[in-house]
């Protein structure tokens, strides 16, 4: 945000101030972990796999 500060009659200073982000390393790690989890679940769903259940389900396809 730009604003002007008056120093004395006829003397001004133009200042730019920017939003300060208070992101911490922990918040960045949590966002990255959440993003990777969602990406893994989506990738598993695309190939028809349930990555939350690592034991595969076996179906009996024999002729009776």
C-alpha cells in the first residue's frame, strides 16, 4: 500500500508498505503433507486402488 508522509512544509516521503506473512515452518510442512496425502489418494483412485488398505482383496474367479 502506498502512502505519503509529510516531513515539513513542501517535503514529503512516499512509502510502500507490504503485507507481512506470518507463516511458520510447521504450517508449511502441514500444508505440504496435506497436499501430498490428497495427491496420493487421488492417484490411487485413478488406478482403482485403495491406498488406505494395503492388503489386496483377492477374488475367486474360478469356474464353478
